[in-house]
């Protein structure tokens, strides 16, 4: 059978997978039923797999003729959002929604796996493919834990690809970028311990709110005064909690934020400044401060030139990809696919998922509604890129 016919057939199944996954989203680190469903499909198509890797992660290996092994990753987790998309297959789990499109990533990878297995059975797969279904992208970065547990070994993966849907582009668009694509990021929590007193007598207490304000402003100054204007750095404080009344100076204040940069070196430099600034502000006013960094820092996502060139060539041969875009500037967003591109040559691309003329809502929005007609372009890209990478 012609490969495009195989992909057309698999696309019908991908829609079915998408509807099921979208109806039954699960939060990061809790993707048990999602993993059960993926394993059920892999079993149905006779694709051997290993499960319970780094939580609910799964790897499946398809063996053709050849030793080289290409990896494809899909993240499988959803977000704590109440769906308001109006889709006929909306979430049946209140407060949980596939608002980042990871259900499309999973459905595309399952369908690509089905096509690649058919090719292997027909003797038309010149190597091996490892399908990586990764949990916890939205929280702790499941990619790091999966790599630590050995998913890139046995068989050793030589290059990786992955995709993310992009509602800012129309269905049929693929976007590639060589070099830096996403930022390195590390989240922090800052707890300031002051001393409570009456709002009229600040001299009798230690005001943690003033220290929080001082720290926040100095963090912004550190970006503008201590780093070069041509190095991209962002420090965002997204949470601040303190106090109960207008006329009481509270005991404590806590902040939560993130530091982003395009290199590990710059990230470490700014992280050190965050700690020094918080400690210095606290010292001036006589408070104590503690800072916690959440999990492992995500490295910057750096796409390999050769693998990106192959993705670009592949896009030209996919019937449902009619527009290839080159991303000009990196995004300061982050994705834990970066752990894969840190470990070996890989490339991440995005797939437009907005219907022509339809209103567009961003990822993580409760109204985000991906066009299911975007699935087929993703399957074509994954299958054809794997064949090209194995044929090198
Ligand atoms: Zn997301
Ligand atoms: Zn995502």
C-alpha cells in the first residue's frame, strides 16, 4: 500500500484517539488512565512497549531492518482548566482540560506508530523507531526523569524529533527553527520571614511586604543593569501572598516566579542574582529569607541544524503541509523537550492547528479548540521525517 494511503487510514484512527483523550484529560503526574489507553492501543497494533517509566511514561520500539534508532516524543498530560471550548468532545472531567494540545501530540504519535509498524511488517522500515509517551511536561519536566531512567538507551536513540501544536497558525502550517528555539527556565519560591506589628508602628516590627516590593523591583533592575541588553533574560514574579488587613504589618510574605534565559550560563548568573538580591533586601530590614528552586532547571531548547534541515525537506513532501515557516526569533517560553536536544541531536517543530477563519485562542486558554484536521499533517511529518533520518 502507498504510504499516503496508510497515513489516511491511520488519520481516521487518530481522530478517534483524539476524541477519547480530549474527553478524559488527566493532570501532570496523574496520567494513569491515559497511559492505560495508550498501552491498549499499542497492544491492539502489536507494538511492544514498556510502561511506568518516570511515573506514567511509556516507550514502544518498532524494529525494522537496521540498527539506527530515531526517537519521537509526545507529552500526554493536561492542565487544571475548566473547558469552555464548545467542542462536541469536550472534557468530561471538571476542572481538567487538554488546553495545551498534548492530546493531539499523543494521537499523532499513536497513528505514526501504527503506520511505522505496518512499514516494518512490510520490510520497508530501514531501522528502529522509539515512541516516547512522556508524562508531566506541564509541571516537573517528565523528560528529565525519563532520560535519567534510561529511555534513550537500549536501543540507543541517535536523533529525536517532536512537535507542539500552535494555534497562532492555520492548519497545514509547519514551523521549524535551527538553533535556539525556547528558553532555559527555573521556577523559584521566596519566603520572607518578618515580624508582625500594628500598621501604625512599623518601627516595632519587620515588614515583609516592603522587602518583597524591594526584591521585585531590584530583580527587574538586575535584568536591565547587570545583563547585556543583547542577552535575552526575563524574571517574572507571578505570585505574591501576604497579609490580612489594611492596618497590620504581617509576619510573612511569599513570592513565586521564574527566571528565563537563552543559555544555561546566563540562567545560572541570574539565579545567583535572585538569591543575592533577596538576601540583601532582607538583611537591610532585619528579616530572614529562604529560596527554593523547583525541580531541575529546564535547559534551553537548541535544535540541531542537520535534523532541522531534514524536517524542512520533509515538510515539502507532506501533502497536508502547504506552508513551511521559519521561526525568526526564539521564544522565551520553555518546553522540556529541551532535555532531549541537550542529550542528543534533535529538532522540535510546531504544527498550525487553527481552522481558517476561526477565532483563535492561545494554548492554556479554556476556549482553546484545536482543529482535528491538523492531525494528518503531524502524522505525515513524523512518519516521513523518521524515514528520512533512518535513510541518512
Ligand atoms: Zn502547556
Ligand atoms: Zn504543551
